[in-house]
């Protein structure tokens, strides 16, 4: 909305300001992979590499994508590279700026998220800045050397939104509640964690419509709303399932109605119901034991209908 622009600029001004010299042990440590990507790109372009050679070079010189750590993820990374290749030349100036092109000071964003959640302020984060396939898919990926990893692309998307969303995952999982380790999360965890992250962004960067907070392609939210009852009922039957295949079905896959990212839509609706209709706070949701997620989601379903 045009009328909210000054408010958003004021909020971003705070997030863009470090408030002085950077701390010696920052809450958010930055790892910039853009130089590795540029080495890959220059090598493939100079060789006029065919798609197979390009893929081989990508795996050897770069090898970082916003995909699950599964064979399906490997095939998806290959498709992303092939579809994005002809678009990279127009984005090279942005990519060359690396982390400086994010336009947001990560430690300030960290403090904003910690304040909204009321927990997680002792978590240490590693922010990996990478080049994706123009899908704008930031993600969180667990602990490495005492820091919780998040990754944000520079060639596409909205860095402020992405960093706040992924910092919410880091603080939630690293300091607000105790989750099982590994990639084998449940569908219920997917729904609650993604819903919470979208609702935190909604409060950190107010003034946008729901399409912005759900970070979806144009028309996706309208399609999801048209299938609302079927999506929520369908995911209810699966939210105790665990593992990559179950989670993949409700993220990259076709869910139960043929629409991708159904887990995100369920999270937007059901965590929204927890906050707006059950009277919970962001802190209440963030500190709920993950073992209680199915019961909490069932309660939210009842009031959301």
C-alpha cells in the first residue's frame, strides 16, 4: 500500500543501521558464496559449455542450491540451473555486489526478530549469501560449528523479507523450542514453523498484502484460498507424518489438491488463527513444544472454519 511506504522505510532504516561499529562476535556471521558462483559462471561461459558440462562445472566449482538434500533435490538443482542460465547475464552486476547488495543489516534484523518472539536472542547465526535460479527461495538448514545456518539468494526476491523469515526459523529452532534434529521434520512442524515465520515478517514489515508475506508467485494465494477447505482438511490427515518425502509433498510437491506449497498456505491460515482467534502471542507459538503441534493445529482448525 502506498500509504504505508514511509512506515516501511522507517523500519528498514532501523534494520539497515548497525548502530555503530560491528561487534567482534556478531549475532549473524556472513558467508558470501557469490565469488564462487562467479568463478563457475565465468568458466562455463568462456568454455561455451553445453548443459551437461555446465552442470559438471556447477557441481565442482559452486554446488549450492535451495533444494532438499535428496536425489530429488539434485534433479531440481539441475533444472533450476538450466532454466536460469540465460537470465544470469542481466543479473551479474547485482551478483557481483554479493552480501553488500542485501540492503539490510543482519544484526539489526536479528534484534527485531528476537524482540518479536521474546526468545532466541542468544542464538548465533551464519548467513550464507548465494546465487539461486531466480526462484527467490531462501531457507534455513540447521547447525554448523555452533551457528544456525540460513541462506538468502541475491539474484532474486526480497532480501529484507527473506532474512527476517529465515532468522525466525533460526531463533525458533535454536532458542525458543526444542526440535528433533535432522531433516526429518513432520508436516505439522512445517506448517507451524513456516506459518510463524510469515507472521513475524507481517509484524516486522507491516503495510503489505498477504501475497507479500506468503512470498508466493502471482495468483498462488488466490488459488490456495479457492481450495482452502480441501487444503486444510487434506493436510490435517498428514500432519503427523515425518521425513523428507512427507515434507516435500507439501512444499515442492502437489500436496493433496495439486497445488505446490500447501504447507505454507496452511501455516499462514492456521498460525494466523492462533494469533487472531485463539489469543496466542508470537512468543506463545514459538515456545510451544513441537510434540504439541498436532493438537494445537487441530484447535486452530476448529476456530478457523
